[in-house]
C-alpha cells in the first residue's frame, strides 16, 4: 500500500504532474464537445464521468456546481479548469469536491 507521503512527491507535484493533468483536462473536455461549439451538455457529461467511475448522483451534483446555462450546458473551459483544480494538491472548497462527497441520496 502506498502512503500519502509516498504518493504526494510523485503524483501531487505540480511541476511533475501538472502538464499531464492539463493535457488530460483538455482532452476530456474535448470529448464532451463533439460538435465543437465549446459547450458540454449534461447527458454527455454524465456519460463521460460515469465511464471514469464516478457515482452518478455525485456527477449531477458536480455539474450543477459548475454553473450550467439555461440549456443545461457548461463550457469546455469551465470543465477543464474544474479538472485541473480537482487534481491540484492543495485545492479545497472546489466543485470537484462533489465527486468525493458522501453518496447523495
């Protein structure tokens, strides 16, 4: 088993891991925008996040926290920024916290 102290220097080092997370964030948000309009619709967001393995109730909570527009869409930039924040080692109080919250009922 890996301890947090062993994990932090490798994965949570922004100099080492930051560029990889940025690339992942851009790629995942692009998957959510197949028509290229810069907007990600709620159902596709849910499908992509569920495929990664997150709980559906938490995915919906995250989407709502990201501030969807009247047509229930978020921007690619908003989602990419949220992904980067989620993997930042010292971030707290961010939308991504919804993904690890207690199971929604």
